[in-house]
C-alpha cells in the first residue's frame, strides 16, 4: 500500500471528490498553502496517483494546470446480483465509468453462474486500467455489518459466492436496497440530503434509511427489512411470514389484476411493464389496478414515515419509480398529516449497481489514503 503524507492524502481525496482541479482550486478548498499543495501534487504524481489533464485560463490571463486521478489510483467494481438481472459497473475512483454490462437471469438458481460469467468477462476487459482496488457485491439478502466481507456469515448466498470468480481484491458484501439508497444520496434525487428513507417496490420490496449521510443498519443489519413483515393484519386471518413482500411484489400484483380481468378485455397483462403501459394507453382496468397498488404502496410508506419521520422518501425499483404510481402514493401518505416529501428515483433499476460502485469507491479511497 502506498504511503502518503497527510497533505497528499487530503489533496487526493479532494481530487476524487471534484474529478479534476487546479492547484489553486485545491489550495482554496482545503485551506492549505500553495507550496504545500504543490509538494503534495508532486508526491502524488511520483506515485502516478494523479496526472496533468490540460490547463485552463484564469481571470488574470495566466493558465493553470488541471490535475485528475492517475492510472495507478486504479478502479473499482460494483456488482448487483438481482432476482431477474445481474449488473456490473466498473468505475475509476473519481466516478468515471469504464464499463457497464448486464444480463438477464432465467431463474434465481442461475444467478451465480450468470454473475460469475459477467464478472469474469468484465475483469478481462478492464485489466489494463490500473489496479483493482475494491469489489462490492449487492445481494438480495440481509448483510450483517459485523463482518460484511465474510460470505460464511450469509448461508443463503454461500454457494453463489463460491461460483463467482472473485479477484484478488478487497471484497465487501452489501444488501441491494442499501446500495440503492446510497446511490440516491450520492448521484440520485436525494443528493445533498443528510436524512431520507428509500423504499424499493418491484419484484420484491425493501427499505433503507440514511441518517447523517450514513445507512441505519440496526443491531444486526436488519434495519429496513420490511419484506419480512407478516401480513395481513386482519380479523380472521393468520399473518404469513414475509407476507407483505408477497402482497406488494410484482407477482401478486399481476395475479390480483388477472383475477379481476374480464375475458372480454382479452388476456390480462403478463408483466408489470405491460400493466403500466396499458394504463398509459388508456385501459380503465389497468389504471384501476395501478391506482389500487399505489394505495397499498402508500400504506407501506405511511409505516416508514410514522416510525422514522425522515422528511424525504425516495420511491424506487422497477415499479416504484414508475410515474403512474406517484399520485396515489402521495394521496395515501397525505392522510397521515406528517410532513414528508416523496420523490421518485430517476436511476430506476440501475440504482443498486450504482450504489455498489459508489460504496466501492468510498472504501477504496479510505484504504488508499489510510483513513480509519
């Protein structure tokens, strides 16, 4: 590991944050003297962690060199092993995307093989882009923060991880919804918000909470796991474990729609995408199904708001980020009379892999500059 002076670490972190900058800009941002910044830049250039990237004209007419992250700073990989699709993003430490790819998963059992093949291909393609600093794999399961790098602590995904061609680089496992929330806070609609909730609605459901810019994990990593709530709560019904996820997931949405779909209207929608498209095209039955689902999703958000009062909730996922859902959700939550803003994700289904890559960059930088 490269040993850097304190000033060089600070300058490197600032360049990662900005993407590129001149020495005067870094000096002003960090409150360091120009000679100190110049010495730090020279140190970083010696290690090939930064490189000159042209020049810009200043107000006085003098030009100043621009610096950016160099090739020896390396890159990171974010992997989203989803229920229906696997995605891989590779990025430099400053967030510049090198390569993105995705592949459908025919069935959940095939997820490991699909992720393994895609990760293997990606690593071969980016082999010359400096050292691989960090890999973060987002998984649709609870990940304990006591030792999030140990696959043995997650029996449900142990076999899947054995099938992955894990490189000789630090590995971190993270929950997929947590990653999506991190993406919203770094590059999405919650950017700049220090506190917000994230609710994902798609094939499955999930939630995450960010407070003070950090994920709220709970005592054992279960914070936000609304999918495990029993449902329904009603007289004469015995709540089923994980019943809320089944009820709000895409499969039961389509099943409820099909049950009330008259034969005179032709075959019912076969996918959530088709259901929402029919609603856009004017189908009254599809609009009614979407509105009813929006009400149910709104009730889930009411629970999140009542417990945490986050002030802002980002609604994401394949279904949650659809604009048709927003009005019904807002109307339902407004009955609670607790001030909350609801924003829909514009990252859509890529939020998880974006968050995995962002988390990988954060850990790689901390290790590179020797942060605790």
